[in-house]
C-alpha cells in the first residue's frame, strides 16, 4: 500500500477508478453511475433541500462535493445563492470547476481544498469573507459516509459557529443497523480488514443516538433523522439528516477546540506508522506504563467478569493485552482457566509474558498475534485445535476504544463463532454520548485532525444504539450495558461497558463467510453421509505445493477482478497485482489450497509442469499440462 494522504486517496479514486470525465448537456457524466442517477439525485434534493428552503438561500457551504451535482442544483434553485465548496480531492474540485465554470466566473461558486493542518479552516475562510452568522446551510451528501466521528464533529462545529440562527446542516451518514447498512459493513470486512490503520475508502458508521447527542450539545435541533433509500425498491442503507441551529451560543464554548495543536506538526510525515500493528508497537511504552483513566483490574473482575460467571470459565480469549492487568486478574480469579491472548503488537505480548511467567510455564497462558490480513485469524487458530464452540468467554478491556466498527465487527463475529452456547462477551467501548466521552471526542480534534484515515491513538466512538442491534444480529443477548465508572461504581463514566451472552449461535454461523477470505463457492457434489476428514493436498514437494497453490489462487483472483471491472487494462491489472502482492499472496495461496482440496474430493489433481517456448516440453512434445 503506497503512502498517501486522505486527499491523495480521493484524487486517485477520481483518476483511476472512473473512466474519463466528459461533458454532456452541461452535466458531468460518470460512465457506470452505479451509485446514482439524475432521478435518485433529484429524490435526495427533494427530500432534504426543498424542505430546508433552498430557493431562498443566500450563502451555503458544501463539503465533499464530488462531481458537483448538488452544488449545481443549489445554485440553480436560488438565483441569489453563493456556494463555498470544500473537498480533500484537488481532482474533484478541478472537475467541478471545469463543469460549473460559469458560476465560478460570476462569483457565485468558490472551490477550496480542505486544509489538513487546520480544523477551523472552513470557519476561518468564511469569517474572512464576512460570512460569520450569515450562512444558510452546510450540506454534504454521499461524502460523510467515509468520515469518522472525530472529523464529522469538526465539520459540525464549524457549521455551528458559522450558520445563522435557524441555519441547517443537511447530510447523509452511514448506519450499519439499517438493512442495507448491515449488508454493506459485512461485505466490506473482507475488502478492508487488511487495511486497518491505513488510508482506504471504507465506510465509517454511527447511529441516530450519537448524532442526536452531539448535535444537541452544539446547539442543533434535529428535524429529520431517518433511514431512507434514494433508489425506489431498495432497502435503506444510510441515515438522512436535517438539523436546525436553534442555540448558536452553545457552540462558542468549543471554539478553541478547533485550533490546531502545535505539538502535532502537519502534514503527515513519512515517519508515521504504516499499520495498526506498527502503531501499537511504537505505543508499547505508553501502553505498558498505564494511564490514570484505565479501569482498575480488581473492579473489572468483581463487576464485569462476575456478571459473566468467571468461576465457570475453562477457556477464554482476551483481545488486546495492554499492560496485562486484566490478563493477570482473570487468571487469579479462576485457577482452572486457560487463557489465550491476541494482540497486534508482539512487543506488548512479550512484555505480558515476562510479567506473568508462572501461568505461561504452567500452560495456562498463551499468546498469538492478530492476523493483519485474514479477518478469521482468531477463529481459525482455535478451529485447527478443534476448540471452536469450546470457549467460555471473549473479553477486551481498554483496547476496543481504539478500534472502529468496521474491524470490531470482525472480532465480534469471530467471538460468536468461537463461544459455546451461553458463552460470554465482555467489552469496553468509547462512547461520545456521555459527558466525559464527548469531552474526549472534542480533545481528540486538536490532537488528531491531521491523521484522517491513518493509524493514530485516537478513540473510535460507539454508542448503545449502535452496539446492541449489531450484537443481537450476531446471536447475542445483551445482559448489561452501562456507562460504568470504575472509580466510584456509578453509571456516569466515559465509556460503555457491555456484557453479552451468546443465545443464538446459528445466527453467527450464517455470517461465517463474511470473515473468510477467498470465494464462498457452492459445492455441487453430493454431501457425504457422515463427516469425513478433509482430502489431502497433492503429494508434491512443499515448495512446489505453495507455488502451485499461490499461482492457482492468483489466476482465479485475476479472472474475478477482470469480470468485476469491465474494461480494466492489462497494464492497470498488473499494477494492481504488484501493489497488493505483499498483502495478497497469503490470500492467493489459501484460495489455491481450497481449490486443490475441492478438486481432490473429485479425484482430480494438478501439478506444475515447466513451460517452454512455443508451448513444448523439453523432449519436443506438445505441452498439455496436467
């Protein structure tokens, strides 16, 4: 994965992922408009913009304008309107300027690249243009689905400080608990899992309770917040938002939170971590030192582990070891417990093993790295030992506060497939709907605004309204969810603590394919009468077997990639494969092994043969292969 900024990601998206932009009838045409068309765009305009009085707007801000389809509609709806457009992509801005050049010439449209060094960049520019408290609306359609809560809140704060009283925010936001949203987040696990901590076009998810809570603190009243589909007949995927600024004075308290932190020099340097694992290896000294707000281990055992009946555990899994305080407490609470710890940082696991040598020597404590490529890495580690459905508990305290929902869901599905019926899931999650959680969210703006899409120690915020429906879809019943404060035992803490019990294992089984890389192809062979051992792979040298598997898997992937991207050039395909070689070669090998086993079931084998010029064997016969 090449190093890039968030703006470069979207510049490349424009330049490489779409065919050439072209002008037709004063409209920018994107060939292959899978995500929308004139009719669906107009439906969105009629739903959000028309009720907001767009025909009377004098000044508006757009963030992430894409091809400018809503910019143009706003300018044509209100003859006196002026729009300030902001985007991270220079290519998007240039394309919009080329298409809407007449509006630029008239002074009704100005386009600006978002400054990655200044959280208050939009506010500052509009203030210099003497538009403070004169802006009618800030809108963003189909862009904020890619923006996490830290950056989304930054834009909401800019809006709250710029809009006139009664001005509106209009947006579409990604919700994983709608019918379409749940399918989207499941599909994207395999697509983006290996890119954790790297810039990529994954969705960022939130729910209605988070939106209402944060906008309310900033002085907005929500007028519309509902799942809706702009395509007739399709299930809703996103939340459609219209919020009116009712209390402008509330936002003034947060003005300083938008000033850039001089301790975080920007733009991002090449020294920043490449991956999530590298980040936490670097952060190991801080993690091992502990922080004052880390929950007390004994309190966690008494309250959370106690709710999950820790005395009955025989095998358990911990994700994210930190300073090993919860590891030690779980082992101390149950002398019969065998615990396996997974972490992205080998340095943290070695430190934990050194801190707890006795349970390691006794075989009660083991460590395994989290597979950065395969979402089902934790599951397969236990399936190899025939221990799936034998695990009593999966817990993660003070680790998932740094993991966003796209990756959390992969861990939760793995847990639902590992646990025995009635097994327990215990989690600590960051929640921005609490007073302390919102305070942390605001503080993170100054620290991490310049790290958009990149690995950094910022919090990733969830909420009860987001978490509970997802866990229930995986087969869990939530037995406790509260903002527990370990310091005083109250329910006024910063984070959300969850204890859930696996009640419907069959629901998780239906989701297994979403964390398994490779193809979920139907097997048309008759099912055996009784379980049989998996057929052996062809008996060839191990080195040849690996190469054969990888080549076969790579060839299959190439054909699928070509079918999914009609018109993809050979040069672009080669470049894609070279760029992703390091991350994909294990996936290709594994896919090839699956195919070889499937062929072996049918009595067929493949083996490598040397190819020579003109397709001939060394002895002169035609090359037929086998």
